[in-house]
C-alpha cells in the first residue's frame, strides 16, 4: 500500500528535460506552445511558396528563411489579407518588426517582397544619382534650358508663317503655314514641299555647335506623311544638298533619319565621323498625329538618342570628330512628284560656352 502511494505521487510530478520525436506525429485538438521559447513550422531557402498560403486552413503557418540575405528579413506568417485572399507577410525585418509589404513605398527599384512599391525614376531633363545605402538619392537638372551656364539657341513657331529665333538664324525651305493647337499638339509651324521630286520642306540653321563642348539638341516634330521621302533631324557638318541627297552622307553628324529609300519604317539613330555612318534602329515609328521629342546628347565617349524621354540608341562608334562645327537640320525631302511636309513645335540646342 505504501509503494502504491509513492508511485502515484511520482506520476503527478511533471517530467523535466527534453523529448525528441523522430518521424511524424499527429496532434488532435489544440497544441499550446505559448510557453515555448521558439516554434518553427517550416524552414527553407528563399521566400515561401505562394501555394503554401492560399487558403483559410493555412492561416497561421510560420516560415523561417535559412539562406543568407542582404538584410535581416527571415520570418513569415501566413495571413488573411482580404476577403478570401491570403499571403505570406514578413513579420521580422532588420532591426525589429517588419514593415507591411503592401504599403505604398517609394523605392530606388522593385523588390520581390513588396507588392505596392513605386520605383523612383528621372523624367525628361533630370538625372537621378543613387548615393547607395545610408546616402542620398539626388535629382538634378540634366542640362536642359540652362542659359546661365550654356550657349544656347531656341527656335519657336510664332503662329504665323515665320518663326521666332534666339541664338539661331534659320533658313526656310518650302511653304510655311501656322497650325493651331489641338488635342495632340500645341502651336506648330508646318512646312510643305512642292510636288516635285527632290523638293524640300523644313529649315536648317546657321549657328555652329562645336563637338567636344557637351552639345545637346532637342526637337519636337511630326511628319505629314511617311511615304517616298527622306527626313533628317539633328546636327551635321554637311551642306543641305550633301545630307538630303543621301541616306548615308559622308559628313560628321549625329542625327535621326527616316528614309523610305533606305527601307526605314522607324526612326534611325545615325552617327558619322566623315566616312561610313553607324546606323541603329530606335524601333519607334514617326508620328503623323502628335509631335515626338527627339533628343541627342553628346556624352564624349558616346552619343545617346532619346524619343519622348526614353533612351532608344546609345552609339560609341563613328562619333563626330573632335573640333567639328555642326549645324542643325529639321527638314524632309520628297522622293516623288508628291508634296511632303514636316511640322515642329520647338527646337533647342545648347553647348558649353
């Protein structure tokens, strides 16, 4: 009788120490681990699979990442994020509790663990410099319209048959007419050629822009037609006849070309140092409804071509030679006995003083 009493008392004392379970075990009912120092339900490399958290029965699952990461972000919990929607939420990040992944973050780039971030980008006329971790992200003027530090020229439509020029003398080709603003364009001046083969429309400049001085040009233009014609918009050392008489003129130049005689269907980016040009496809077709902003940036070791603010070509071969004086061309030539036209909204060229 005494032995039985002693055994009963011993059976009531909680067992101390650790129990190791090998293999699978099924627990029916609630498993209370609130007194445990840690609980790991799943451990693996990379972010958890979406399929492991896509139903109400999976809410509450815990996943711990075991692979090395640039920042400490290791613990995920399967949560209900809306009516009938479920997702892994990061609950432990660098320095403590994790930030929500569905907040409207402004970031330097997209991140796989965020769902609603916005990436910061520089628009037309701006540059973005990332100073790295713990540094600054700096937006700066890329050089557009800086008359206090640059020599520049601006040509604008006047609303009549002439155009207003600052720092440029323009030579008119064809018949000019004013085009009133509409839903696609502001004030334009349109130039139309005669209905004679090799007749021209547009204008070209007289001011020299010297290579090696960070030359930049921007032209807003649209074509009236896209058939049987040759168009050049940009900068070159050549005479008008030498440039518009060929698809591959042997002049120093950096210009956009659209020529059906060269089988162009899109704007071509062209550079030349007085020999055989380098031609690169922008993949963007000329517009006949709304003006396109064509930009050329001489960056010394390369020339960048942009259309409507997006870089389309970067060329680092056959660049215009050092010490060349370029003039601007905004014109088209008909290659049949049918009139062709080109319209423009603004022309801006600058270079270091």
